[in-house]
C-alpha cells in the first residue's frame, strides 16, 4: 500500500483540479484562447498568425486546434464561457501537472523513503499555487514548466543534448524561459565540453524549424522573433500586477517614464542584468544537476523581480524549479515554501479563487487592497533570492575546490 501512496496523492490532486476547472479564472485570457481556438478552426494553419492577434508561439496554437477539432468531432458544447470548453482549455495544463509530478517522482523521489515520497508528493500534487495555475487561471504556464522539468531530469541522466531540446520546446510554448538558455549551455560545456554544446544548438534549431514549419508556409522566416517583439510592445508598463520591485511604484505605470536620466524600462533591464550576471559564475563552477537547478531557479526569479513588464505569473516557474531543487538540497526547502506562498498570493490577487466570501479569502482580499501583500511578497522574495544566491555561491565555490 505504501508504494502506491504517491499515486493516490496525485489522484486526489487531479480530482481537486478537475473540480476547480469549470470555474472561471482570468476572463481575458480565457476569451483570448476561445477566440484563437475558433480562428484556428477557420483559417488554414499557415495563415493563422496573419489573420489573428495571437502572440503565442505555435505549440499552444496546435493544442487549441486539437481541442477545437476534437470537441467539434465529438459534438461537445463549445459555447464561450461554458463549463465544457473551459475544462477542455485547462485540460492540457492539468495533464502537464501530471507529467511534472511523474518526472520528479521517477528521477528524484522513488528512491526515497515512503514517508519522504508521500510528503513531497503532497507538496507537488496538492500545491495550491500549482493547482491555481493549471485548474483555475486558464493559462499555459504548466506547459512551459513541463519541458523545463524534463530538461533537468534528462540532464541528470547524462543526456545534455536532449536537455537543451526540452528547453527549446519550453520556449516554443512561450519564450519566458529564455534566461535559462545560457545557464544550460554553461552547464553542458563545463560538464561535457564543446561538442555537446554544438549538437545542442543543431538539435534545438532543428526542433524549432520543425515546429514552426507549418506556421511559416505563408509567413516570414522570422515569425518567431516577430511574435516575441509583438508581445513586448503590448505591455509598456512597470509591473503588471506582479509583486516585484516595481510594484512599490504602483501597478501598470508607464515604463517609459524617466528617472535619474533613464527610463524605468532601462533601470529594470540594468537591475536584471546585474543580478543575472551574478548568477552565472556559480553555474560555471558547479555544473551538476544541483548547480543547474540553482542557476535556473535564480535566473527565473530575477526575471520576475527586476525588469519592467513583469507579470504576476512569472513567479510560477521559479516556484516549480525551486521545489525540485529543494528535493536535492534540503536547505532550499524554506525558500521553496516562500516561493509557493508568494506565487499563490500573486496569482490570487489577479484572479480571485472560487469562494470569495469565505473568511480566509476575505482576509487575503483585504491584505491585497491595503498593499500589505506587495511589501510582504517583495521582502520575502528578495530575502529568498539573496539567501539562495549566497548559499549557491558558497556551495559552488567549495565544490570547485
């Protein structure tokens, strides 16, 4: 019975997700996905981007086509805002959560004691932040996290080229994990040399071309770059409901405002660049899976904390990677717990969970409205970043010796 406990805990987590899935999450994101789902069924796949406002890379578009045509073939109700379509739009994210769980269990948990397996299984399968993103919000962050976790797993198993292919697949869901690319390259080079790096570039390019090819039939060869720049132009703001350093100035402020001779955007890039460059030496000195996980977690946390245009969901990826890192290094556990809590507070602020009138949820709403959450989350995340950065630096230096 004990050996089945992780799977039973996951089953409970899946039931919770399916029960929450019919509830409305982020209305704007849901309606955008519904619109794109209808459009991908209307236009030829090669003409999709030319006839829509979609700024997502093609993997999610392919899944929307599968959802739309599949529901149409089965005669399911596709009414916008209806529970059936809403559940189907969230189903890929729920399946991604299952994939994340089993990747972590297979590589990192199954050799542990049954008590440790049960505790970590609950921390992943019943994690409120992970449940919120996959079952309530109607967004595709779990689809980005799945190949990133897969990259860590296959890297741990000595498959560096496949690890980078997984990172490339994450970028083809959304390019949010771009800061992980140099870290993965550094780790591969330090552990395996130049040859796997070269093959990783070739394999990543081949996968990107293969995924983009149907979309590029009637489009520019630079379509993927165009999608990325299109997204950045949509949000010329400081913090998009993200409790980061720019939240202190208020959400949705124009990041083209000038402070001390530089725009907010340039200040944000400068802060990010300084923090990001300080992470790379630790990965250079320690290129095992712990070093890789530390670098990726800190890089993604940098992306949430410092640049402008940061959205509240950007803290999700460091929260997931931090959980995996904590399995390997126990000292990371309190910081992984902090990231889980602050991730939940970030996403809850933007999309209130079902049950708004319950005492706990009302208390959270009051905190959000007074700005306490901004200070608490920012202080906790900055503390976590600083503590993890310092410990990772010391650990990598001693490991290099």
